[in-house]
C-alpha cells in the first residue's frame, strides 16, 4: 500500500493550495462587495493603481490573467466608470487603460482591504512573506 502514498489526497500540495485559494477568495468577498468589485476586478485595479495608463498586454503580464479573461473584466470596470480604455497614441491598434477619478476615489476606499484581510489570517509578517515567496517560486517553476 505504501507504493501509493503519492496518491493520498492528504499528501497533495495542489489540494492544499486549491483549498487555501478558495478560502482566501471567500474571505475577500465581503471586503470587496463594499467596493462593488469581484476578486479578479480587484486584481486589475491593484495593478492599475500601481501602474496607470498601461496597455492591455502589460496588464496581462501584471495580473497573470489571459487576455480572454481580462477583456470582459475591463468592460465591466469601464461600465462602472472606474477605468477607461483609450486608443494608444503610440500604436492605434492598442488600447491604453486609465483609471478615472472615480477609480482613484475607490483606491482610497480599498486601502483598508489588505489590513482587514491580514487580521482574518493572523499570520506573522515573516510567515506572510515566506508564503508569498514560496508561492511565487512555485509559480515560476511551473
């Protein structure tokens, strides 16, 4: 039976990561509902608040969401009037994503989200940094 230890669910890193990810996104949900954002929309806004006026290709790189997933998210954010898509002055075939004034106001409301979530998780700073490093290492390796 020991030859099948690698098939035990309790030994699967992927299962732990999957379960933790789902739990984490559920923990974000009430914090983001106040902002009228879904978790993927929140990721996009985090990227744009840090680096505004970027082309979609750059947003794909930053958020790690593929263009097919990102496009409907951008459309919804534009409907909410927190971003706008403009034609690039450099390449008329490309769109530049800009945060609107309403989007900037949303940023100040969102500033409390990371701390509110960290209060729920109760990791030490060192544990949180280590988890981030290990998950980034896993992502890079795969």
